[in-house]
C-alpha cells in the first residue's frame, strides 16, 4: 500500500492546525480529509474509506479519547495516532494503551511528524498482514478438518457395508465352520445394525490400540 493509496483523516478543532497538517501530508503524497470535531470524524470514518486517523486529544464535545474508544470498538483495523500538546503527553501515552499506534506533539516538527506517521503506517500494515495470514491459516485448518471428517465418514460407511456382508455370510455358514468374523476384534464380532454402532466400535478399537502402544 503506497502513500497515495492511504487516506488520512485529520481531526482537530483548530482550523490552522488542520490546514497545516493537511498541507504537509498532501505534499508527502497522502490523500487527506479533515474534521473539526469528534462527531464529524466518526461520521467520516463510518463511510469506510479512512485508513489512518490523526486525532487531537482535547476537543469540545467528544474528546480524542472518546473517539479513540469508539474506533477501537467499531473499527479496530484503523491506524490511530494522537495529536497533543507537550504538556499532555501522559494522556497520549495512556491513549496508546487503548490502541493508538503513536502520538505527535504540538508545535510540529514536520520531518519528525512524517517519520512517525510512516513508521506507524508500516507497523499498522504489518499487523493487518499478520491478521489476514492468521485468518487464512484458520480457514485452511477448518477446511482440512472438514475434508478429513468427510473422508473418515466415507471410510466408515464403506467398512460398515463390508462388515454387514461378513455378518450375513457368517449367519449362512454352518455352526461347525469357522466364522469369517473370528479373526476380527471382539467389538466387530457381534451383530452391528447401524453405521453409528460400527463407527463407535472402530473408535473403541483405535483407543485400545493407542493405549496398548
């Protein structure tokens, strides 16, 4: 994901700050939209095109912490960075515990601000990639498990049919003859009428075999 494909939302109640950050980010190649308060910010985020949020901590109405809490709950995959005055850095650090990736302080050093934003975006993209890979891994495991269950069911059904034929053959043999079932485990020598009974018998045999080894 390149800079020109990332859309950043700048949220600050001070117009001069919004304009300054917007110009710096646009010069660096980012798409930028702005909001003057928390309510407007949440409305823009709900549209679904925002990737990164630069969020001022102190605003009238919904504070930056309030907005961050809402984002963490409803849009946890967004990259959020806090904007704060140097005197309120402790609050910004607390915000990072709530899910913010980093913070930048006023007044801004443009070079440092861009550097922090780039690092936060890189870390955010890596986490999204790891999350997607983990999700794909889980889906693959579920698919493989389902296939194994289907294959096992097919095998059980096939063996059950063969076992039923052996039972029929044994019933037709004279009592003096050796039963075709004599060499089978005890669980399979008794009459079995359903696939479920046959499956349960197989599971008992497998468990006993594992215990003996």
